[in-house]
C-alpha cells in the first residue's frame, strides 16, 4: 500500500536555479485557487543598488520586510555580526520577522520557509523553530541549499532525511515541471475551503 503523501516538501538546487521563484509562484497559485487558506512564512530576496547585489532581505508572506544581510552595514553593533562572504548577517532582524511566522498555530494550513540556509542558521532559535514546524502535522514547503562536496550544512540533513520529507532538486530544464508537481501535490494535501 502506498504511504501517506509527503507533508514536508523541500526544494533544493544550485544558487540561482530558481528556488525562490518556484516557491513564490506556487504560493501565488495557491492563494488564487484556495483563497481561504492561511499560509504563513517568509522568503528571502536580493537587495541591489545600481545593479550590484549589496545584500538580502527577509520578506514575510503578508508583505513586511527587513534586512537579512548586507555588505554595506557599518553600525557599531555590526562589528560582532556573523559574516557569509562579504555580507554581515543581521540575526536580530531575521529573528524579529521570521520567528513569529514559524509559530505553530492551529489555523495555519501551510508554512513556506525560503530558506533554511547558512545565514538563517546563525540564529540559534531558527532551526528549533523550523524543526517544530517539520514535526507538526501542518504541511510545509521549504527551500534548502544543495549539498557542497556531497555534504549538507549542519542541520539541513535532518530536514532532508525527516520521515515524510520529499526533496525536489531543480535544474533549469525541470523547474517548470517541478512547479506544477509541487502545486498539484500541495493542492491534494491542503483542506478544500
Ligand atoms: N522558471 C523560471 N523561468 C525563467 N526565469 C527564472 C525561473 N526561475 C527563476 N528564474 C530567474 O532566475 C533568477 C534566479 O532565481 P531565484 O532567485 O528564484 O533563484 P534561487 O535558486 O532562489 O537563488 P538563490 O540560490 O540565490 O537563493 C531570477 O532572475 C529569476 O527571475
């Protein structure tokens, strides 16, 4: 007998392949087809100045945004912030936007988490909050980085190997088909309201 359909959908793939775009298109499509569902979460997007990438920001699905990381920040407190490449990570800003979105609430029908990556994992509260979502019975669509040299960053392997997880690896040739597959999968999983 076939098992229960996966409730935790993880989208992975190389940088720039279209993970955020896929997740946001699925979100928009679900919002149109299932207007009464409560979908919570956040995504991350680049911040560009004069064509140059200068950082990333966190955007909640209800449209609030704040910094995630920047190459331009120079405030005194930022001296102690963790860095990824040339970017300083504003953990407090991430936490203030993302953590409330990951609270388990009965009325939530779907969580969207873009992404569980190196920057987000500098927050010691972030991964436990993601695990609570994964271990709840609420469906989740999340993005995770592709393993480097065959290795996941710490923590991400726990998501990938979680019972009930399905991992979708994107490339430019399959991303449109994957979007359809994920939308259809979630449509079957979500309540009909
Ligand atoms: N299906 C698609 N068709 C055409 N262009 C796309 C598609 N998906 C993504 N793109 C384009 O590719 C670029 C990168 O997309 P996106 O930011 O979604 O990638 P990502 O995998 O989330 O990147 P990162 O790893 O940096 O977070 C964007 O300019 C986006 O418009």
